[in-house]
């Protein structure tokens, strides 16, 4: 085992303990019964262009004819023909048609109209109202498959339980002609549970208290040209599924994400960059005006290409931050050729003003209100919170007010796993290469405020060499092939200030209307921000301690005085650099250089004093300077390899020691002589008046001697104490703390 691995192992308990102390218990974003991945023997279903087996339509013929009046002639004639057949032997509600499916491979056609599914809407009664099941953090029951099958409408407007190869499609000219409307009566508008091979096409599902279209535990599904909107949580949610395809879909107005392929089948775990296939493919979709366009807790083995994610709070995110999701930690998503732009919406004010505390039907989702369900940094293109082996290439990412890419680690206990060996298993081998940053497809400049924000944790992460402004300023660079990294690092924990920011921002709770103070995600500015507060507190502490150190020991030293001025300037710039507008500039680096120069010069001047200094204290002072300069180098020139903690952590830990030691040093004085004892000693030792051999042998006074510790201090040979040879000093002996210059502190 290498020494770096040994250090990492030794530090693991400390990292885990610190995280436990600083973090509250996690909540689950999507709580479901325990479920296993499909066995993977299925396939992506193909569309069947054939006459439907079952038809669904509404009885109002005049309304139907008005809806199809502007259709192309052939499509209008087809719908009229299907309507006649439907009125003869069809169904008025989709659930009735689903219940009539009695064999695999059947097709249901839904004719234009709005479907409220009135028989499914009433609240449960009888035994269905008395089901025993655990409750989620949001209050709904987490039902077993058997309970869902027995009471399908406790939570679902339309329930498809165990039907195989079922195809459901609208017959309109576009997806807006057939609308299945939950009117916020149920958790899910449509739930397809263990329905392998299900195919949805050409309709709209809307207004649920959780998901519009939910596919669970399916080996094979397609969502084709479907629109979802105005839901508390998700537009599309697929979970624990394999062989899935989203194609030409759209989603907006959702409190979490428009598209959520959570816990996709974890088929590539342990394969590195060698990926034979992906479990889920998403292409040709647009997701906009949601909290986030795409999200995936344990979004494993998902291929996301040729989509558009825009005008959300965040464009796309994948994470390992919520328990209860098979396949954690998240791994092997591939994003390419997507348009990810202008994701700068901020919906948190709707939480703050109480809009999101109203019943869902009264919140105004249809007028653009969105109620964010989890913490999310607005103004971000792609957020990866605890993912591994993800590839982001050839995407257009532009127009973001925070960052194009946002990467941070998530310790395993957040997802409910306490094993020490797993605490550092996220944020590794993520590759960001060949993306078009800050420009649109036409080549117009649309800069992101920063292209990269990274907490610094993880191994094998890399970015393209032409990335613009970033935080930190220096990044590991990707080579031409996946796995090639130049200037990489392997840190076991992120930067301390960034970690503090993430911990503060994670305290968001939409149900409690809790928007953490100190987090700029929710509107904190200037001194309100936790980063600025930390920098200011550190600046005040170091300014006071360092100022007293200079005054007590080094105020007559010109070099030390100049260093103190540089240090003060560095502390001021450090506070300025903590602000969001300057965090990605050279300001924080210059601040570190100035502070490093101050500590280094101060330590060297302390060592050079005539009385010398205790090597321990002066050594720690110089070490603080060296570590601070290394921190500047690490953040601006090259990430220092082989160290498990960044220089920022090392100087933070050593800084605590230095502050305590400095306080002790400046608090100690050289004891003043006892007046009585001093007079007696002078009387007994006074030589005869006039010049003599003894007087002639006295050494000349050292003009540089420190009055507190030099050899002349308080001696009979001090010219100030004996102004005229052969004569005692006039006046009484000096009283301690009054006569002559005050004795300075000694070094501890």
C-alpha cells in the first residue's frame, strides 16, 4: 500500500466523523418500495403501426368534432372512423381500457379529448382506506406491489399493473390533442408498474402531486412524443428499469425535474470507461422551466444526447445524495450534443412568500409557478453531486449566471451507508471534454459566469484545456483518450470553505419553508454569505493576533512591518475574494500570496532577533507561510499531487495551532526585577568611582540589543541606567511597568 493510501485510510474515520457532526440526517427525494433491477433479458419495444385493439373516447360528439376540425383530411377521417367504432364498443375512461387488456401485445388508442378519469378520483374507502404501510417524509404511504394492485387508485389516476407489451397512444395531430388530467387528485397520473415493454405515444399527462408519467421496474419501455407538465415533483419518472427510451418528449412546470431516469439499471458498475451499452437512452427531448431539466439519483448507464435543457434553475443533475435508490453511487452517464443554456430561473421566492404552502391547485403552476423540492444552485448547466465515470462531451453549454459545470462529492452516509470504506467512493473519473462553452450553436458568444466549479475532491476527474474561468483556477486536463489526465489529484475531501457552503445550502426544506440563511442559492448577498462570513471572521482573528504579535515583538523591525502591511492587505483581499463576483478571479490567489509572504517573513524575522526565538513557534510561523504559498500555487498553477488533503486544509489545521501559540507568546512578559532586590544587588556590586581596570574591560553596549531580552537590559553597564561613569543613576529604582520602555513579550 502506498503512503498516500495509508494516509487516506488513517484519515477516513476523521472525515466520516466530521461529516456526521456537520450534516443532518438525509431525506429521500423519491421514496418507493424496495425494488430490484430487471434481469436485463428484455429489449426496447418497437412501435406497432396497426389498428388498435381497444379505443377510448368521450361521449360528446360535438366537442370531439370541434377538436379534429383542423386536422389534415386523412387524419380527420381516421379519427371519425375510430370514433364511430369507439362509441359502439369502446371505453370512456383509459383505466377501463387498461383493465380490459387480457393478453400481451395489445394497443389502446385514445381519441382527442380531455380525460379526467372520474371513476378513479374518489378517495379510498373500505379496506383500501385502512392499508398498513410505512409513510414517506412527504406523508404518502409507501405501498407494496400487492397493495398497489389491490388498491390501484389510492395513489394513481391510471394504474397499469403487470401488463406486458402494452402500447398506449393518442390519435391526435399532436400530443396536445389528448390530455389526461389528474387535477392534483393523485400522486401519479399514470403508473406503469412491472409492465415490461410498455410504449407511450402522442399525448399529454398533467397536474399530479408527484409524477405525471411513472414507469417502475420495467425491462423495456418507450416514451415517445409525450408532454408532461405542472407537477409537484416530476414530469417523467422512470425507476429501476432497463432497455428504456425517451424520444421527442417535452416537460415543464415541475417542482423537481422534467425528466428523471432514477436508479436506471446499474449494468456498467465496475467497467471503467468500457461501456458496451446503456440502460436508458434520452434523445430529442426538451425540458424547460422546471427546477431542473434532467435529474437522476443513481442515474446509472444513461445516454443523454441531442436534447435541450433550458430556462430551468439547473440544466441537468445526477447525484448520490438520497437513500433508498438501488445502484448508488451514481455512475456512467454520458451527455453529448445537448443544448444546455440559460438555466437561470429562481423559483425560491415562491417558497419564501408562502405560495408553495398553498394546496397544489391554488399555487398557480399553470401561470409559471414552480415549487423547488430540493436544494439546487440556480444558474448552473450540469450538476454532478457524487457521481463517477460520467462523460460530458460535445455539448453546447452557455448563458449561465453561476457555472457551466458543478462537481462535488457526497459521502456515503448521506445515502444511508455507514461503512468507512465507502465514505470516499464518489466524485471520481468524471470527464468533461470537447464541449462548446460560452458560445451557442451559431457561434455567438454567450459566456457562463464560470465554466467550472469544483470542490476539489476525487480522483481522475478532468476538464478540457480551453475551459474559461473556473474555481479553482487550475484544473486537471483531459487527454485525448478517456482515462488520460494531466495534472490530476486525489483529495479525500473538498476545500473547507466550499464544504461549509454546501453544508449550509443543503439545509433547505420546502415543507418547512426553510431557506438557509448564508447561502447565495437562496438570495444571500455580501456579508450574508457563509463564505464571506468565514473569510471575515478569519481576517479579524488573524488581523488581531498578527497585529499584537508585530506590536509586541517586531514593531522596530522594518522588514516585519512591511510584511505585516502585506498580510493585512491579503486578509482584506481574502474577504473580497470570497464574494461570488471575485471567487473565480486572481483576487483569492493574490490574497494567499500576500498572507503567505507575511507569515514567512514574520517567522524569519522572529528567528533573526538577537535574543533568538523558540524554534517551535518560529518554525510553525514559517510553515504557515509556506503552506499558504503552496495553497496559492495549488489553486492557480498546478494541483499538488500525492497529498490526500489540500494545502487549504493543512493550513487551516496548522492555523489553529499557530493562533493559540501566538496568543500564549504575546501574553508572556519577561519578569521585571524586584525593586528591593535590585537596589541591594547594585549596592553590593557597585565598583569604585573613576576609571579602573574593571571598567576598562567592560564590553561596549550592543546598539541592536532588544531592551526586553538583550544583555544590557537592567544591568549596571546600561548607559541609560548609569549615565555617567563612576556615578550611580539619579533617582529611585524604576518601578515595574512604569520607568523606561515597557518590557516586550518573550516567545513561548
